[in-house]
C-alpha cells in the first residue's frame, strides 16, 4: 500500500491549492473529501488540485472530484486540475472528464482561470 499525503496551500484570496501525493484510492479518498469539506466550511470554493504527484486515481476519487466540482460551481467556484501525469490524463480523457474539468499544465494558468470566475 502506497502512503498517501495531502497538504494545502493558500494562493490568493479565496483560492487554495490541494496537493495530494500518492495513490488516491478508496481508503485515501476520504482524506481528500475531508479537506474539501473543511475548506468549503470556511467559504472557500475555488480550488486547484495539483495532480503532479498523484500516481493513481480510483473511481471513488473521480466520484469525489465530480461531487465537489458540483458543489463548488453551485457556489460560484470551480476545481482546476493541474499537471496530471500522462496516465492520469489519459484516464481523465477516456472518462470524458477533460470536458468537465479545466485541466492545465501550470498552476499560474489555473489561478488566472479561477480569478475569472465571479465570487
């Protein structure tokens, strides 16, 4: 079993980067959900998920991302996925999630995308 870690980083007012590391599987998915819940309870709805160190994304993790995307958008926010590795990007594309999520290769691009959304 691969260790899973998750940290957050405040970017600009109202934008937080979530930095998961490792496998996001059924067990670790709850940690990701908890981070989203805690931040949303603070009124934060604009997120960057830095996928650069994610090496596995389970169906539970995909469901969690989609569910949280819906909540963020209902509150004038969004989730932007940044720098997924080629395998994760392929999975997202196969599932059609490249049409649902904004996916970029740079955190700066994600910040600009989120700043364009009215709060």
